[in-house]
């Protein structure tokens, strides 16, 4: 019923010719709960309403006019949206999307669990999950601060592979608590992509979840990096006309990615 839509490159939050916010212009998205992009020095804005009653917390403006912050904030906060894939224009449409019509696929799945792949988006839905304990080169910044990275990985899945992906930032630094949360998510997803979990916890988490879950579990920092590095090695050997049995490979650093590459 739903798919994730890549928002794409937004327009600048402030005019491109301006290096700072014009005097008297305020961020209407912070005051009204709307994703907005401002135009001109008068503070006029075109905005998308995120729902009556939704309010974003007030906060001090970020230091400087950084393009990365503008990119993530404007015209709508974040990097993807959710849109329906079925018509929902009429009462009949809504009666099929939800009650009472939705009972039919529920009963079909109850009778034959494999039917979930015919009637839902499970088969093309991945969860990108992190506890924020080893985020990029930043380190242990926590689940909340890891969300921009997980949103970014989610849109990469969609943009380059056509796979729907949702970010789940789990506030569980403890590896066993983290496993206990993730292991229950299989009904909603076709696969799990673990992301930015510190070593050596990441090895334990991946192996336990593979044992516990009936869907594929993939740790990007291990296997994603290893796949790319192996492809590069194969190409380098072909170009240099060398035999892999006659070369020496040095692993500089034995983290999650390095160990997986050597395996």
C-alpha cells in the first residue's frame, strides 16, 4: 500500500546569493511545524503542512550557513517521504485499503503465510537498523544522532536498487537488548541491514540475529565493504595480470570491515 519516495535535491533554504539569513527573516518551518523554503527578504514562504498540531521544537540556529544542514532541512526535513501506491480517492478505495476490505488479505495470510509477499510490501522492504555506537568516522553518537546516516542509507537502497528501506534507530547500546528488539521485526521486513554497530558487538549481534530470524540479516559495515573491496581486488588483479595465489595482501586495521574483507 505504501512506498518510500526519495525527496531529491531540495531548493536552498535561503537565496543562493545570500551568505546569511536576511534581517527580519525567520524560519517559518521552526515556528509552524511546516517544511518551508523561504523566498526574498520579506519572510514569505511556500510550505507543506505536516499535519495540524505538529510542532517542531524551537532551537538556536546552527552555526554558519552549512550546505549539508540546508540540504537536510529544506524544503522538508529529512530525505524521504511515504506515498500510497493504491488509489485512495473514494469511499470504496478506503474501504479496500482499510476496514472492511483489508480483512481479506489478512485472512489469506493467516491461512498461508507466504501470501504476505503477494498482498503486502514485505518482499521489497528492508530495515536499516543501528544503535549509533559506531557511526561513520564520528564514533559512538547514539541512536538519535545516527538518524541522518540511516535515512541516507535508506534512500540509497531506493535510488540505486529500487528497494524500499526504512531507518530504525534503536536506543539500545547493550548488544543483548538490541538483539531482543530486532529479533521481533521479521513480520514487517524482507531483510535486515545492520548499520554502524561497534565492534566486537557487531559480530555477535549479526550471528545471533541470523540464528533467531527467518529473514536475511546483513551487516553493511562487514559484508558491504568486503564485497566492494573484493570486486576492486579482482579488477586490480585482472588489470595487472597477477595471480591471487602469488600476491600478499595487508589488512591495515582489524575492525569489522577489515576482518570481513580478509574472510
